C-alpha cells in the first residue's frame, strides 16, 4: 500500500493521540489482545515488523516511525518480513532475545496472530499492530471477538472503501455508462480482513448511488503484477464488456488492473480506476499518456508509522492503555489535486 506528507498533515494526525483530532477516531474500548506490560525504566527499545517492507506505503511508514523514534529518544529496529508468515514469529522471538520492550507488527498472514500474541505475552512485552488486524484467539480477525483483537493503528477499512465506492459511482454517472455493458473488478488478497472491509464498503457505496452493475471478484496477492495477471485473465473471460470500473484493497491492485485493461486494448475513456493509496496512481498522473486511473484515496504511511511508535511509547513509558483502534485521516485526490494534497511520487 505509500508516500510522503506535508508537515501540516503529520501534525494533524498526531493529535489523534489525544483522541480528539479532526478526521481521526478511536475505538471505544481497550482490548485483551494486548499483553500486560509494566512501564519501562530508562531507554525504550521498539521493533517494527512490516510485511512487504519494500512497498512504497510501508517505506513511508518506516520513515515516519524512525522520525518519531528519533524525536522520542527510542531505539527502533525496522524489519522487512516480505510475505513470509513464518518469519513473523521468528523475528518476534529474535526481538525478544535482543531485549526489545515492544513490538509493532504488520503481519503477512493473520493466521500467525495467536502465536505472536502468546509469544509477546510470555515475554511480557508490548504488542501493537499497524494497518492489519490480528486476533489473539484465532487465525481469522473477522471471526474474532472485539476484545480479543490486538490494538491497531491504521485506517478504517469501511470509511476508505466507502469513499472509493462513492467516487467510482460519481465517475460512472459522469461517463454515462449503463449497467448492461459495464463490469466492476474488485481485486484484493481475500484472506486479509481489512481488504475485505474495504471492497465490501466500496461495493455498498457504489450500489447505493448506481445500482445494478455486476461485480467480478478477483483474488490477488495485493501486488501490481499479481493483480495485473489475474485481471488480464478476467478481461479475457468477459469479451463482451465495454466499460470497466476497478477498485481494490490498495493502489497495487488498481494499478495492476488498469494496466491489464490497457494491455488488452481497452481505452482510458472506458476505464474508471479508483486507487487506494495514491502512491502509484500519481505516477500515471505525472505522465503524458491518458490513463484509466481516475482518482485515488490518499493514505499516508508516514503518519501511521509515527503514530504507532508514539502509541507504543506512551504505553511503555507511562502505562497509558492503548485504544482498540486509532484511525488516520484520508483524502480523495485525482490528476488535478494530488500535488496540492501533498502526495509525492518516487
């Protein structure tokens, strides 16, 4: 899933720690998914474990975490887990052996959640998730009791998906397409709970404004190439479709889908892609060729990383209970507004 942000946006998000910032919200209860941890005397050490750490969103998240750690005087180690679920557990164990006080984790696979939680509890270290949910008692966060979810810093999947669906419906209505010759491609990694929340909310919001368009669900690995391959096969299997709407869990899915459609000979005017992240969408907007990427919801990894470190620090230093969830602000951008919104393409 990013990108850079302005100082003004960062400052606004960090006010969420007081649980009153505009555009941010928190859960109303704490969870039992976090281990009991005593306040730390002296310098604090935190380990940040990220799936797909070379993905632009997570690069930004790591940068934000490092900047906040430097500000707070925290020793921070960032580890790229890639897509290796087994590495998650081994790296938690390694962090404990290195005397870390707390672990922040973005899991490649939520199925490792119970083992990660138990390992942290046994070691009596702090545990916080960012971006994706983790359940203390089972492999599927969607089936987990709220009190068994590990505290999380990130974004509201329902809110994000709703914004994507609404913008896609606006673009669809503006294009004057009909449901008979239009299909929606919803692409995401289907075992990631927050992804399911996003695409479900997108569909609900779209249907409320523009009902009747059939949706084709495409299972991907949440990477651009993975999405491109799967969407290409879907397009081939539906030769009579003239117009396409594309959304997904992240910018990777939408960018891959839009690329597959372009490679299949579908013109940019017949594609409505609404990304989630804006870090890949902006690359299309910075070019000279027409693109089917019509808009994207801008989410800022730097602020999530910073807020996660601050939340863990407050727990370890002051014993402040972690809220169940802290949500960050999002902004819809397009080819005309992405630069002024602070999106930076690399």
